[in-house]
C-alpha cells in the first residue's frame, strides 16, 4: 500500500510539473554541465582558475604595498623610492607579472574561441558550445562573487580585482551571440 501511494504521488507530481519532460530536461542539463568526459574543458577551467587566483593574490598584495606608500602622505615617486626602495621594486614587478597574467587569460580565451568557431577543432577537442557557455557563465559568476568577497574582506577596490574578467566576459558574450545566431539561422532554414 505504501509503494502504491508513493507511485501515485510521483505521477501526480510529474503531471503537475509538466510530465516526465521535467525529469528529462533536468537530466539533459546535468549532462551538459557535467565535465566528466570533457578533459579539455576541465583543463581550460583549471588553468583559468589558477591564473585568476594568482592575479587576485598579487593585486591584493600590491594594494597592501600601495597602502604603505600612501602612508607617506605624498604621491612623489622620488620620496617613495627613497623611503621604501625594495617595496617599490616589488610593486613594479607585481604590476608586470599581473600584465603578463592578464595577457595569458586573454590568449587562453581567444584560443578557446577559435576552437569553438572551427568545427574540426571543436570535434577534435570534444567541446560543445552549449556546454562551454553554461560552464563559463557559472565560472565567471563564481569568480566575480569571490572577488567581491575579497574586496569586502580586504577593503580593496573591486575594479582592480575583476579587471581580468572583462576579456573573458566579452569573449563569452561573443560566443553566446554567435550561438544564438546559429540557432536562429537553423530555425529560419527549417521554416523555408
């Protein structure tokens, strides 16, 4: 009797939510965002995560050094070089390393964009545009929220912490627009 009530409740629930299509859609969405079979996307996200984490740590340390420089009360580079020579050199080197990391992030995003555009490469690397977009939007949201929390904790400017995300956002938006146009083009061709 208990098993029968459970089956009836399950059928009513599925009918209420639109039938078994809800379960199918959830299963399909789970398969799209699953990275078990896609080692390229795993590696891509791992490299981006490491680069972003390094960038954030260096920006926070550089912000700490600039707070030290601002304690002098003057924006004179000569006074800063004289008072804190090692810290000044560290700050310049950190800025150079951050620029290199920023360029690496842009390069990796452009590489992935080229792979997504080229059908031969996308099949070779086993990458699906829909899967890339969903995982990349989730990744960008996660990194932005983490940067926001770091900016609150360390009272650092949010713009400096999220500057490396803008090229990734632009490339993701470009891929999204191309994907939407591709879907619309297919639907228009099906109507003809």
